[in-house]
């Protein structure tokens, strides 16, 4: 019965009763009159004084969220207590509570609790001890003090993993002071005499004059029709333009909750901020994709500016007595940097015919060719501070090659080479011959030899989307339509689809269309892998394989739906200190609020290509509003 009530709450069409309740809360918070609440029947039916802790949270741009929780004999008394305590807080006067356009109000109430075996807590298997960020929360008691980690705290505090959760709880209890590392804190929180219970909640939030139900802290339902895909793509490209620095580089990282641009992977790189030329060049490609969709010259001009930053990293050398060049950043020269830099320049060249970059285009091609060894293996780095004293790596031994291995770099390099071969005018005949010879050797190595030589590095979920894109183009070149290349693309595509959460196996509807390495993983909504899928789709169309193309299209459509849950919208960014900074970007994970240039770039590129082939009559996608919450929580059901 409770599950049916929850279904009716999340997926009903009319939230006028909840809207009225939040309006009454605003009045209660901004006047001295006795609070009067018209309580929605469905919420009253879920309230249980034994466990229904209720929190009201105020969100406003530039301010830390203000929250108070209580649990009294009935719902009305609980609300009155929360209102009284919120008004007594020192920072309450900073909030423009009466203005719905400035101050958003979130209602969250515990609707059930059950025992938690904290030592068996996991985020990698669908068991009764699973921590599902944004869905499950915790009631925990330490030294006679009971605290709550509400399900929406995973979003507000940008928490995804069990380790991050236990680290957060350790800080709240004060136990973090006894440890240094996150691992130590996790062990401490599992073994200290702390009583834990799982909780789950319902939540909704105001948005201007409306009320939005929150599932995993995200407004539901989401749409993923053709118009939404176009809007999301172009607005993500606009975000890149808006977040371009004067030197043509992009904002590399942004955490909306903390309002910081210091990348969590490189916390010491504060001045100058960390950057990465591969992800920068990916941003350039996204600008070109935006131009292809819109013919908006702003995107083309921004792409030219971003190429200026790429060129600023270029270093020169000679290859076979001729000019060669490579990007150099972070004390490294990566094969992928040269490869994706060449791809970015070639996409710009395709649309402009701008010959001013010809020197660099030729130089990058020669440099990439210099990195193909005798058996076709492409060496991942030319310069690396930890190898050969930072000097050029020429014909390194196998043990060094393995340490320099990358799934991404060879595909990026081969995509650059094929775009150059296809579109550049008047290529030197000797260079043309060498491109064909070394590209074929490299492809043969990647498809036939690499899976044997480096078998232990391969994981269940393929990571070769760039190579799939390269083969999509190379197959069009005479002599390159090899069945082994074609099979590689289609096998990787099918493996990705097999490692996808679909209607048949999904436990949470916002997992729909995302990937996993092992079933039970927190979902990977991964637009970069989707770029591999769309390359496979185009290859199937080129080869006239309509049935395969249709199957891939259906997988891409559900992946696009899943990506919409990682899109930052005006409605969803209530926990961000300055929402306007992140709106229209895409984040990494469902509850982690981190944005990086490549999380935006890959989403923009995939969606742009998908929009261009959107089917006239797509198969209906999973309807959030009809997906049973009983199914969603079948393995985490509350007693």
C-alpha cells in the first residue's frame, strides 16, 4: 500500500496541494501569525511519528542552504516546529523567503526506515545493504546524538560513493579528527559503536510558482525528444563559449556546490589552474559540432580562438628531415594530444578551408607517423618526465610501452590522420603513401595484436570509442574496408549495449541507458562511449546494414534519455551556490556535481550527431511516470 502511495506521489500530474503547502510555509516563515497548513492527504498518509523526520531547506543564490528538521506527534505540529526553529537561526534574515524567484524551499520527509548492517555496506551490488546515493539515506546515533543523512544530501553534498559517504559522516560526528585518510575514516565509521538505519524519503522543491517532485534529488520526469536534444546540445556549446578564457582555453573544472574551479584530481594546481590539451581540443570539436547544427558563426569564431591556445602549446622537431610538431603541456607530450589536436584542426579546416594552419596540420601528421613503430604499435608518449629523463622516447622497450599504454590515444591519432587524408588538398605523394602504410599497420596492430599482447588491460566495458570513430572513416578509404576492422567496431558496440542498464535489468529508472562494468555498479552515463556507438551506427548505414543500425539507434536513444539526468538545468541546480555558472553543462555522475570540460564536450558531440540522424518515428522510451517505484526499490524494500 505504501509503495502505491509513493507511486501516486512521484508520478501524479497535479502538485497543486504541495504547491499550496509551500506557499503556506512561505507565509508562515515571513509573518508572525500562527502557521496554518493545508496538508496534502497523500503526504499525511505517509507520516509516521515513529520515524518521519521532516526537513525544510531554504536555497538561495550565494548563500549556504539553511535547514532544520524535526519529528513531532503529527505533521502539522512538526511543520510548526520547523518553521519556528528556522526563523530563529542567525542566517535566516539573509534569505528573501517571500520571493519565490529568489528563495527555493525544499520539503523532505522520511517515509520509512530499516536496519543497516554498516560493515556490509556496498555501492556495487543490488543487495539489501546497498547505498544508493540520492535514494537511500541514514539515521545514525553516536554517543546518544542522532543525526540524519537525508537521501537528497547526496546531491546537496555532492556524494556518490560509500567512501565519500563515510568520510562525510566521520566529519559530522567529529571522528574524522582521529584519522587522516578517507579509507581510515571509512573503517572507523564501520567499526565504531554507531547505530545505523537505512531511511528513504519523499522530497519536492519550489521552482518559481511551481513545485517539482525530486527523484534522487533531481526534478522528474525528464524528456529526451528531438527538440530537447537540440536545445541541450546548443546550450551546452554556449556553456563552452561562455566559459572560454581570454587565451582561448576553456574552464577545465567546476564544482557547483563548492563554487570552485580547482580540479579535485589536481588540488595543488591552483596557479595556474590545471588544463589538459586533449580535453581542450575536444572542446574545440564541440564548437564545430554546434556550428554544423546551427551555422552560428559565433561557434566558428570561438573555435578559431581555441585553436590559438592549442598552437601556443606546440613544440617543433624534425622527422625524416622535415618539419614536425606536437602539443606539450603538463610536462608531457601525448600521442592523444597530437591526435585530437589534429582532429580539432581538421574539423575547423573542413568548414573554413583556412590554410593558415597548414604548417601545423602537416607537422602534427608527421609527428604522429613518427610514433608508429615497426610492428604498428603507436607509442603513447613522446615526452614524459618519468621516463628517459624527460627526453624523447624513441623505440622504447616493451615494458616501457606497456606503462605508456592508452586505449584512447591511438584512436584519436588515427582519426586525425584519416581526416587529414580525406580533406587536405595537395598532400605530398610520399607523405600520402606513408599515411596509408602506417595507418594500416597501426589498425592491424590494434585490432589483431593488441588484444593478445595487452589482454590483461582490457575490461568488460570497451573504452575504444575514438578508434571506432577512426575506423568509421578509414573504411571509406580504398584498401581499408577490412572485415576485421568492421568486426571490431560492431563487436565493441554490441558489448557496450550488453553492458547497459535497460528496461530489462534496470532497478532505478535514471540508470536507464547508462553503462556498467559489473552489473550493480553505480551507473556510468557516458557520452564518450556513446560517440563510439554513433560511429558504429554510421558504419552500419554506410555498409547497408539497416537491422544493425536500428538496434544501435535504439540503444543510443535510451542513452540520450539517461544523459538528461546529468544535465544541469535551472530547475535542478538548487544546491549550487551560483547556479548560473553551471546551468546547461553536464556533470559526471547522478549525484556528484562536478563538471569538467570533457563531460560537457562528449555530451555535446554525441547529442549533436544523434540529432542529425534522429529517427522520424523513434521507439517509445521508458516512461518515468509509469515506472513502478515498487520495482525501483524491490531489492531495497523497507520493512
